[in-house]
C-alpha cells in the first residue's frame, strides 16, 4: 500500500486530536519533516530511509538532551503509528536517545518570594497598548501559584468561567481537551472579583485582555514574568534551573505536599485529589511535580522518627 508522507502526517495528527490531544509542537515537527522530505525529492513513506531521518534530525540541532529526545520521540510515535496502520512494514527510524545528565532541579518559590513577585506584578504601570497591567498579571500569577493552574489555562479563562458566589472556576482547554471545576477560597475570590471589576463585557469574553477581544497570550505572560524575576534577582541555588512561569504551578504542588506532612495527613491518600485538582490524567503525572526539598525531607524524617519510636516502644519488654 503506497502512502504519501504528507497525507500520513495529516491522518496521524487527526487521529491524535480525535483522542483529545492538542499535538501542536508535534505537528510543527512533523510538518518540518514533510518539507524536508520534499526538498530531498521524497514524497512517499516507503522512501523514508534511516539516513534521511538522521539528516533531518541533524538539521534540527538540539543542545539539551531532553529537547533532542523529544524530537526523536515525536518522529518515533508517528512512524510507529504508520506501522500499526500497515502503511510501513517497519519503522526506518534508528532511535538513539541521549542521556539527560544535565537535568537540574526546578526552581521552587518560597512564600516570601511569591509575595514579592505578586507585589511587583501588581505595581506594573500601564502603557499605551495596555491598561490595568498590574491587576491582570497579578491575577494570572496568583492563579498559577495559588491554584496550580497552567499558564495557558489561566490566560484562557473567560469572564463566565468565574463563579464568585460559589467560589468556583471553570478551567477549560487543559491537556487532552479536558475541562474541570476548580474551587478556591475567599482570598482568591477577592482577587478574581477585583479583576472582574476591570473587565466589562459578556461571559464569553476573555477575563484577561488588553484589547477586549483577544486574551493575554501565555508567552506574553511568560515574558513579563521573566522581566520581573530578573528585576527581583531571586538567588538560584547550585544545580537548580532558573525560574520560569511554570515554576509557580510546580511550587503549588510541592507546597500542598509540605502542608500535608506538617498537618500529619497521609500524602499518598491525598495524591488522587491533587491529581484531579491539577487536571492530570493520573497521579503518576502529579508525582513528577513533587520535587524533594530540604523542608520535605525534614518533615518526612520527623514522621518516620515518630513511627519508629512507636515501633521501638512496642518491642520493649
């Protein structure tokens, strides 16, 4: 069965999106593969060779091992799919993954650092293209840190997604196209209520917008975040990555775990709740966020000592 590279890529993306996956970055990679193949006179899947795929990978230089492995993984998933669809007999990709020896611990915000960031965001001045910048970015960053929202989820909120009376958010467009309800407390409710005062319009209009029609893009929020962090000059420990916007969500997850330890709650029993709250498919996805910190180690040690003390006492005659 003969099949073109371009048609197979389109079918593969349609298949993945029918399963609720966005596949945006993967789509960009595969479209580059189509263009690269055409430049080398290859239009059919059967004409893809290991050397051609190696040349394509070499044309997309990746310094970091993780980035390189993502590129190889995107190609591998596509070609494996063509094999299951009997468009190819065997995948021509020779997979050579790099070891991620340079991987560093993510930056985690202490409560005082988060307060300084939010205060700096609230003090942002308006400019000719944007009014209420302070309120807008303060609320976006507060949602990422206080409720663990992804930047895209926070920026994508609509006015109608905020239920002030019931203290509830409707978060749409999460991973795999899933939506979820996110409850919050009165403090977050006050922040959202003040943001609503700045936004007048229908329920389907963006909650965060400087043009009333288009919402604030996550990449724009990320740029503002980086500018503020650079100004605040938070110390970055050795072996820790510089702070990025996603670190606010990461800090939320670790903060929940620490509070459970301090309250004497079994974290394992609560992990399913945290996974649902953060919009993860399974607790395994949430576990990735639970970076071990000195505070967590101290709390875990304290709990173990309490457990061991009881065990030793029971063994004494």
